[in-house]
C-alpha cells in the first residue's frame, strides 16, 4: 500500500514535516510501522498551494523518496500553508510517473492508500462511468486515479463528502456485481486548497490506519518545550497514515467509517457511509 500526510496551517517548509520528525514520511518510506508493507519505494509525490490558494503545484517521480535529491531540494525551498505528500507501494499497477500521487484536477488534489480489489476485472466498467469531459484527464493506470475522476463525476465540486460517498458506493456495488466480496479499501485525502477531507473506509470494516494531530493549543500545554508548536497557529493540523513521532497526546486515530474535515474555524469528525449507485 502507501503512506501519506496532509498538512494545513501556518506556512512551513516542506522539509519540516517530510524530513525532520523522528518517524517522518521519508523514514516511513523505508520503515513503515502500520502499513501493509514496511518499504514504500515505488515513487513519491508532493503537491502544494501558495497563499493565493489557486491550482496546486505537483511534483512526482518514480524513484524512492529516501534518496531523491530533487525532493530534498524542493522540500528545503518550498513553503506552503497546505500541502500533500505521498510515498507509494504499488498494488500491481506500473511504477511510472503518471501513477504517482497526488493527482490534480483544477484546484482539486487527491491521494489514496488502499486498493480496489480485483481492479483488473472492474477497471473497464469503472472507467466507463467517468464523465466523458473528464476522461481525457486520466493519465495513468491506477485505481486511485479512477476513484478521483469518479468523485469528480459524482459532484466533488458541489459536495465533496457526498461525491466520495457516491464513488465508494459505486465501486462497492460494481464489485459485488462482479462477485468481489470486499471491493474497496481506502484512506483518501482530497482538498480544494481551503478545506481538506480525509476518509477512512473499507468494505471489510478493517481499514488502513489514519490519524489526525490534536489541537495545537492542547499540545502546547502538554509540551511547552516543543519549538514547532510555538511557531504555528492554533488551526494548524496534520492528517497522516501513521504518526510522525511518539509525542504523548499528539495523535488521535480516525475511527473506521469516518470523514475528518480540516477547515477554517472548527474541524469536524463525521460518520462516512458509502451511497450505493445503480450500475448501468
């Protein structure tokens, strides 16, 4: 599978979170603790917004994150208030640049950890459900990119949680039509540059790990000596596949079947339930 992080808050250099923590995403590319694989070396990607919050910049590569000099260079110079980072372990699709996350469409950015079970059997029908106007934007061969374009098709611009619920329901119903018992495994992050939605769901009810950082004001009281906490705003938040360190009280696990929304003001934890759609 994969590991990822989504950051929102005070603008920081990407290296602050990609390299400096004890169990940073770069460390996880070699030594993941909670993933399906220990090593995530089938490529990486970073995507970030500027203060104008327009379409994000995205850089992706097929080399392992742990020894990519370009990633190190970018991370030490790019400062952003909202960024995604992803390290990939392929579930069967080719190791190529267009299969690396995050994926981008207009102002939207998307990344995924998990899999559509028996994707090779479902791929054609899934692809046919994508809006023809959007279809030409699919560059790679992953289930993750198809999921993104299905969410766009099902109304991501108007209703992000509803669109992802309809995407998940469509994948599950189609999978069941093809005799797949547990069609979907996913932790997904999607953002429009202002808000970030993170979803944890699986058809089997045993989903991949996902955590969010606790409120900064609470962590400052617990750990007044941590410099990073003094330098960021109260609204700063991280969502991660696995914690970046062992700081007591820093992390809360996202419950299975949930959506965590990072937004201006008060963040929200909501129930997430797929919405079944008719398959043709």
